[in-house]
């Protein structure tokens, strides 16, 4: 792996999040960004605004793209590490 799992765990414990560099390819990240924009636009259309909606934890329930991402073995290896 391109990063140490111990470092990721320590970062998460300290900061509440961890960054795993290069976990996804540039094209995968671009697809996820595009999907985020589409979802936020849908939320705005449904509610009139995205303000106050915070982090969209339920992205996987709204999007096959995110369903695939959260089940990706590279991510699961880190989470299960």
C-alpha cells in the first residue's frame, strides 16, 4: 500500500479523519466529484437549497457510483485493516 495503516489510524484518532493519498485514480475521483455535484443539484431541486444540509452521509443510498466506491476493496482494506 502507498501509505501506512498505522499513520492513517493515528491521523484519524488525532483529527477525526484521515487522508489516503492516491487511493483512487484521478478519473475515479473526477467521477465521484461529478456525482457529488449531481446529487447536490438534486437536493437543491428537492429542497430549494443545499445550505444547512451538512455532510451528505447517505450518498451511497442515492448513488450507484458511491455504492461502488464504498464497496471498493482498496477502501475496505483500510477500514478493516
